[in-house]
């Protein structure tokens, strides 16, 4: 996770300095929590409830088909363990 966090921290530089100053720490914390959750849920994503962080009553996963859930789960698993972050980010 340190490598992923370092890359995410670098991507935060795309935001204006004032925005980073106000929200950067919270964004890093949320990223770390999401990475941890992705590692914990792993193959269980297909059954997970994915909520909109801006509106927790909105369950995004309810709008996904089974094949959509499986495709996202596969991509997430691959991204978690892929050492070539260029393939993931770009």
C-alpha cells in the first residue's frame, strides 16, 4: 500500500494548493480506507453494498448487473496486486 499511497499523493498535486490544504489529508485517509476495504472484501465484492460517499442512502451497487459486478471485482483485484501502476492510472 505505501506505493499506491505515494502515487495517490502525487496525483493530489493536480488539485489547487488551497483545495489540497483543506481536503488533502481527508482524501489520503479515505484512499487508505478504501484500499484496506478492497483488500478485506477481495472476492466478496460481488455481494458487497457500495454506497455513494456523498449520499449514503444511494446504494450504487443496486444499479449494477451481475456481470458488471463481476467485471468490477476482477478489475479491482487485478489493480490491487498489479505492480505496473501505469496500466492502472493511465
